[in-house]
């Protein structure tokens, strides 16, 4: 059966890689996915490697994602990087609201909204991350937490903006732990996200891409992708090896 949406896999390299290492990995990924047609692929290097990697991947099938952005366009904001600078470096996407930003750097729901809006304003496509902690899941608060994150992140986005977003469901307890959500657990939350966004923009719901992230590996991607509302993956650790990331893209897009 044909997929309702074109699958999308994005590597999030987090804090890894010199420029040379990032170029080598990006090149291997590009070569590995070159023959694939029915899938979108992106890689997410550190800020220092963004421009070089984007240049290397220019006009090819693999896009580049930044891992974060600030919401202001310019000014006295030491250490921050604007969406326009990220676009200028050659990026198509920017990840916003990753749970590591939320948990380790105190990023609040309102900041995620500002970042998503600024990214859209600069012509970037935001990959907006939501997901519950283990304590929230154990307390039965998964849907409530995801709903709150989603509603806050999407506040004041126009219908045209909503057309350009990607959502990533990343349960915090599954990130870097080797413990992925079961396909059924992922499907439940993905379906909820689609329904919730659909309440805002009904026509968009069938087209919205919702990625799963959290210990995605070559050996679990097929089962996840077999779920109706799982449209791809946001891949951390397994994207640091071209061999495993390319396998995820191939097996995930063929599932
Ligand atoms: P892992 O794939 O290493 O669990 O990381 C997931 C993630 O945080 C992607 O953004």
C-alpha cells in the first residue's frame, strides 16, 4: 500500500564531530541514499559544521538541519544564532524544542513557539519536538503533556505556517537509552498529534509529517514505520554512522 505521506528521516548529530568528520559523514550519507527517490533525508551537524556540510550537499538529495536557533534576528545576544544566519549557512530545516534543550537548558514551551515562528519567518522548516518524561508517562500524563507542548509551540501560527512544519514525537525516556517506544505507544501519540493539529487546520492533518525519535535503529525502524501515523524518524546515536543511518532510511522508507 502506498504511504499517505512521503517519509522523512533526519539525523541529529548533537554535539559530535569536527568539520572534517561531519563532511565525511555527510558525504557517506549522500552517497548511500543517492539512488532512493521516495524519501526525504536531512542531517543535523553542529553549528560549526553547518555551512561546510551544506556546501558539500548542495543540489543533492540530502538537506541540512540546524539543531536549534534563537528567535531574534540580530542584536546583543552573545552566543545565539538567528534563523536567518542558519538559512544563510544553507540549511532547510531547524530542530526546535528538542528535549535536551528543554531539560538541560531550561527552554520553556513559550520559547519553542518563538523559535518556530522565527524559523518560519526566515524561510526555514521547523522540526518541532514534543515528548513526555518517564515520570509523566508513569503518571498517565503523556497525552496531556504532549498536548500542552504542541498547543504552546503552535500558538499564533497561521495556516500557511502550519503547512511548513514537521512534528517530532520524542519520548524523553527513549532518547539515548536504547529503549524505544513500542510501535503501538508511538502510534497512539502520533495519532493524537495528527488529530490535535487537524483541529486547527483540518486540511493539513492528512499531510502533516510526524517523525518518531528515541533509540531509532535499523532493527526497529520497520516496525515503527508500519504504524499508520509514523512518517519517519529523528535519529540521534544511530545517525552518527552512515552505514546505520542509511539502513534506517532504506528500511524505513521501504516499510
Ligand atoms: P537517540 O536516537 O540517540 O535516542 O536520540 C534521539 C534524539 O534525540 C533525536 O533528536
